[in-house]
């Protein structure tokens, strides 16, 4: 029997790429997102190209009971959980509609925790498992004009590092994947619309770096030399200075 991987946000971008690379490694899949048609297209392609079993679970992860609802629809144990679904909210804090920030935090943070809580007991019972949480380089420092998004990603990083220590001797690997700007539909979906300059990495490269990191049992991976350097250096600088520099970098969001 193949191990099963559950990937959230598998209808597009990094999630669809995670599903593809995990199928190539021989995982059966459970694909989660809201867009049934896109999930079905990914599922059909992976069944055809890799001969793996793929279940589709259509679920809005901003719903308070999302994790329980997903767990109730699983047909078997999950070996690898990829908490990838997410989106950004950008702009001056008081101008972002309250509901947008709440929805974002429900998807990026609350559902990630709840789904991990729902699936870890099965991994402990099986004696092995893996959790990949998709954070962001935005989580290494406060990011003005992405205030709740970056704070949520800081949570994802710290949560992952803490769980890694709890489970390292109990058969479960935990990795935080912290990409920099990547070529997906992310920047088209940021609400209100925003854009950051700079080169974009490919989803394929980012996911490969993440799965390599998981193989090596790394605590976190920031793919690309510049992102890795930032991840290493930022915590060594005064936090207020880091916030001031980040404000200059992200100010362009207000003009977007
Ligand atoms: N692209 C980038 O530059 C970076 C992205 N990231 C992170 O990577 C992760 C994936 O984003 P990325 O692939 O780039 O973006 P995309 O916009 O391409 O994909 C986002 C995925 O999340 C799903 N999603 C969004 N909202 C919900 C929701 N309410 N319920 C269920 N699923 C949802 C979408 O599916 P659907 O709409 O069908 O529900 C889609 O599958 C996110 O956590 C993001 O923060 C981190 C750093 C950089
Ligand atoms: C959107 C992201 O999370 C990315 N790391 C960025 O800062 O642009």
C-alpha cells in the first residue's frame, strides 16, 4: 500500500506542485481546496500519469469546523500532511476589510493547527508520519502592509519548530517550508490586490527544496541563497531595525 499524503490548497500553485511531486514519489493523495473543478483536473492528471489513488475533498478552510469536516471524509490514515493552503492580505492595516484578515488567519493559521491536531494522533499510532507547514520568508520579520499575513507566517514557523521538538523521537518529522516570492497565482489573489517586485522562483524548485528538506529532516527550509541568508541573518539584527527596513521594502504595496 502506498502512504497517503494530504495536501491543502492543491488546486493551484505550490499545492498542485506538492501533489505532483508526492505522486511521483509513490504517494496516494487527498487533495483539499474550494475549487472542485480544478481539484478534479489535478486528480485526473495524477491518476493517469502516476497510477496513484487520489481523493478530492472540497472544503473552505476558513470555516471553523474545516479540519473536523475533512477528517470525517478520509478513507484511511494520512502519513504526510502538507498544510499549504493560504492567501495574503495587504495594505494599510485599518483599510483591509476586517473579514479579509479574519478569513486569512482562519485559513493560514487556525485551520493549519486544527488539521495538524486532527491528523497527528493517527501518525503517532502508525509510528511514523510527516507534517510540512508552508510558511514564508515574510514570517522571519514583521512586514508592514502585510502585518497579519507576516505575523501568521511567524506563527507557522514557531509552531512548526516547537512541534518538531515534541515529535522528533516519536516518528513524526515536522518541517516549515518558507518560500520567498514564487510564481503562482498568489499575487493575483492578494486582497486588496498588491504586488512585490523581484524575481520569482518556480513552484517546482520551491517544492523540491521542501521535500529534500523533509528527507534530510531539516527544521525549516528557505529555498534560494538570498532567502536562506535572510533567514539566517534577520534574527541577528535588532527587531525594530528589521521592521524599519521591511517597511521600506514593502511600501510599494501601497502604490500597487
Ligand atoms: N507564491 C508566493 O510568493 C508565496 C506563497 N507562500 C505560501 O504558499 C502557500 C500556497 O500559495 P500559492 O501556491 O503561492 O498561492 P495560490 O494562490 O496559487 O494557491 C493557493 C491555494 O490555496 C487554496 N486556498 C485559498 N483559500 C482557501 C480557502 N479558504 N479554503 C481552501 N483552500 C484555499 C487555493 O484553492 P481554492 O481557491 O481552490 O480554494 C489554492 O489551491 C500559501 O500558504 C502562501 O502563503 C509563501 C511564500 C511565498
Ligand atoms: C508572498 C510571500 O509570502 C513571500 N515570501 C513574499 O514576501 O513576497
